[in-house]
C-alpha cells in the first residue's frame, strides 16, 4: 500500500517509516523539517519506497497534490494527542491542528473519488 506520512523525518516518524518500509509499503513523507531531519530517513530516499516533500502540512495545495493515488494518510499522532487541550496553547499547536484538519478532509474526499 502507499501512504502519506506527515512528520516522517522526525524521531517518531522516521521509526514509523522504517517499520512500514520493512513491511513493503511505499510512503510519501511531508515534512517541513522544522524539527525533523532529512538525515533520519535519507537511506530510504535512495529506494523507490519513500519520497520526501519539504512542505508544511498546512499547505492545502501541496497536500492535494501529494495525496493523489494514495491509500491513506498517517498523521503525526503523538503531536495530535499532545494537543488535546482546548484551545491550543501555542502557534505551533494551531498550525499542527490546521494541518491535521486538512488531512482529515483529504482522507474523506480524495479516496472516495479516485
């Protein structure tokens, strides 16, 4: 299967990448590299299994572009759980929440109308 992964160059995301690639999946990783590092997944980028796009998950145009032909979206779940406080307390949390909202919209609209 082929998935979009947000935050795939971060500590947790890079481990998710490793696990999914070892199971034979393909990933499109969207990461703005603000806290993640390309070095974390560089060895996967030399294969045909992982593609990295440096973009913010709040960029709806990029999300639509990269989401076509994928089977699902793997959001950065640990950050989502960390933001369960209402309202978000930082500008980073607001940005992350916005991106996750866009991902949820894409997962409903994009895959029902291939």
